[in-house]
C-alpha cells in the first residue's frame, strides 16, 4: 500500500493532500514546531527549519512526483536520486 508524503506547503501539495481519500496514508513533513494546516494527513516534524525538513523529505520516498517548482525542486530531485 502506498503512502503519500508532502512538505506541508500551500499550493499543489495541499490541494493533492486534500483530495486524497480518508483511507489514504498522507504524511506532511514539516520543520520542528511547524504545522501544515492541512485537513488531511498527519504532520511529522523533521529538522529545525524548512531547509532541513526538505532534506529529510528528499530522502524518505521511493518514488517522487514533481508537479511544480524551480531550481529548489530540481535540486531536491537530484538529492533524491
């Protein structure tokens, strides 16, 4: 069974999480003390800031689907490989 992981950011990630079924496993990796504010999924704290949290995000998945972004997203994709 698949689990879906977001960085807890507004925009495409939030829209995706909100449209997952209630039986889906959705996790939102956020910095320590942060909250995604999503109605769907469980927030998991990782890292002291958004950069460290994003580093963790880039290491936990088996498959990544990028739907938007610039240089930061491209770098995270390279990190994940």
